[in-house]
């Protein structure tokens, strides 16, 4: 009898029918409580962020994207390409099924330092469809430890390759790429470099602001031993820096809400079309003058006619003047092929990047 009374009481609270009041469930609470097999106390605050996502490749195997979406996953970074000739065998399956499940997704390219930048950007463009609903593409920059490519290029050469890939992706997809990096590569190459790209930072033992000097983050990869329904085994888990409302703004505008009104084309209803190149500013003093990168600015599409947009200024405290060759005329409406041809005009034949260009 007592059991029956208890059941009837539960029924009055919505156990058998509609609840009296809708439950409020936040995204991060919908993940399993033990969503990390090896939790680190230094990243405990990641759970406080409301917008959670994952990054996947063929190593996650078959993914049930409906379960992933049902668990509250708000975004997914999906590996597409690597170097100049590798395509992740599960990319198109993940790309298609993630969208069908309603999970916003981006494709990422893993950079090889022993392959030309233009070749890598072209390979990515060849394999990743243009989708206006997709998140900005991602450029994954790390030092390689594999046997196929152990080359460590110079700092200036690495920066030049990143700029070329970013410019070509921007021209193709109309969105400034996100840059993913880890602590070592950022320290060796990117620290102090002024780029307007959103940054996705890896930090699995401490919060990003502890590990990365003077680098604002948009995405944070906080564990590689995460657990998410729909994926067998471990998966990298990530968070977005802001609120659900800021996330919706990021998805709609393809740029960080903190940049609205600061960067050209960001927050005014247009997709930003300018890549974060240090346009007319000289490079940091640490970069030799003989290897100053030549700048590229991608035009912004305006209702009446395209107009060029200058990149944001770079801090000039430690900058020194350097020689610069006047750039060749730029196509009025640069697509990926046009921009690649334009880069060919700037870089003498046989050279792989801006870093190898000099006035000597």
C-alpha cells in the first residue's frame, strides 16, 4: 500500500506524464559524471564551462553521432587531412553524420613541416566541401614526432607556412581559420606573434592562461582521456570560453564575439573574410629582416563591390623596420586558385614559402 502511495505521488510530479515544470539541464551536466578516465585537478574548472565539444579522427572508429548529440555535445572538430596527400578514412562519414545529428562541426588539417604550404592548403580544399553552416576550418600546428616527417623548420618559415595555409583557407571558405596548437609549439614559434585567428589551445594539466603567455583562447582542449556517449574508448574533450549565448554568436558569425566591432567584418552580419596576417606592420625583432614575410590580405565581400580589408595592427614595442618588396597586383576577387597564383607571383620559383624570400 505504501509503495502504491509513493508511485501515485511520483505520478503527480510528472513520473507518468508531463512534469509540472520543465527541468533546467545545462550542457555540461548532461555529460556522464565520470567523463574523464584520468582527471587532473589542474583542469577541474573546465567542467564549469557550459559549451562542451570533442575532436575526433579515425582512431575513434565508428561513432554514434545521435548519441554524441544527445549527450549535449555542442561542437566537434573532425580530422580531414594531413600533409599533402593523406585523407582521414573516416572524414566524410563523420562530416556527414555529425551534421545530420545537429552537431556543429569543423574540419581540421594537420600540418607537415616538410611539405609545401600551398600543396597542403590545396589538398585540404580538394577534400573538404564548402558548407556555409560549418564552423571555421582548423589548422593544427605541432612539432611532428613520426618517422615520416621529423623536420623542424625555422620559426619564420613555420609562421610563413601558417599564413599561406590560413590565407588560402580563408579565400575558399570565407572564414578565418582557427589555429590549434600545444604548449611546446606555441613557446617555440607562436609566442609573441600577433594573429587575429581564434586559438584552440591544448592544456591538460592546467588552465590555458597558466601555460600560454599572452595568448587569448577561444577553445580549450583539456583532456585526451574523455568519455562521451556514442564513442567507444577515449576521446579528446574541449570547451568554448564563453556562455551559450556567446557560442550562438560564434556559430552565426564565424568569429569570436570578443572581436565584434574590432576586426573587419566581425559581428556585422557578414562572414569575416580577412585572414590574420600582419599586413603592413613589420615582423617581431626576433625574425631576421632578410626573411620578412610578404603580406596577403583577402578581400571582404560587400554588397556593392568587394573592398580590401587591412589586418589588425600588431604591437610595435619590439619591432624594427625591414626591407620589403612591393607586392604584385592582387586579384579583385581572390578565390583559392587565384590566391595560390598570386602567391606564386610573390615567391620566386623553387621556393616553398615567404620565409625563403628576401630582397638580396
